[in-house]
C-alpha cells in the first residue's frame, strides 16, 4: 500500500492498563520538519555531555500530532451544582460539541501523558519495521515473491486503525 501525502487522520487504539478499557487517539502524520525537530529535541548537547530528553520530546510532539480522541475516553472532575460533590464529566476535542473544552490537549496530557508519549514513540521512533528477509526461490520472479509477502503485514493508511498495547 502506498503512503499518502497530505494530512491523513489516523486512529491509534491503546489498551489502557490504568483506567481499563481502550482509548482511541486520533492523530495526523507528522511533517518532515517535525520528524527532524523531534529527533533533535530527543538528544541534545549540554556542554560536553549528551542529554537524552525523550520524555519531553514525546510529550511535545505527541501533542502536536494529536488531533482528538473518542468521546468518553477522557473526562475531568467537576463540582456538582447541588451539594458540592464532585462528578466525572467527559469532554470533547470537537469545537461544535456541547462538551468541548478549548484546553483539551492540556487535560489529555495531564491525565494521559503516558498515552501521548506512547503515541509519539510509535509515530516518531517506530514508524515502520524491517520486513523479514525471504529466501528467493528458483523459478520465481520478483512479482511472485512480492505477491507472497503482501498478506504478511498491513500498514496504516487513511483512517487506519492500529491497536497498541501499553
């Protein structure tokens, strides 16, 4: 499958070991400049030392590519109008949704920094893998071998879903 240029929205599904269930994060493909900046931020020189800043880079660039989440996957505690008890209320990333909060990315990072970092790790650090080498069989040409390997791996494409286990 070909890589598609332009802004494609993808879905990553995480098995949430903290809250239970699954969390769906929507993300866009990073630009070439963002990929280079992420790498440069991940390891920096401070004086004579190299300093690894993977966590900071993953949070910053994970938020940059994060475009949203499934409604109900994130919430916040709010005081009830009567009695002052706190209740949990889901919020949305969609501006036209009645539960939209402008600071939704801050709230996602506050309660799900691990998810944002794992998303960035998957997208920036491991965007692909090297396929296992296949021995060339006598009598087969390249198109025959490519056809045999097609079913081995499906790469994320437009509106793709991939399940990520934390």
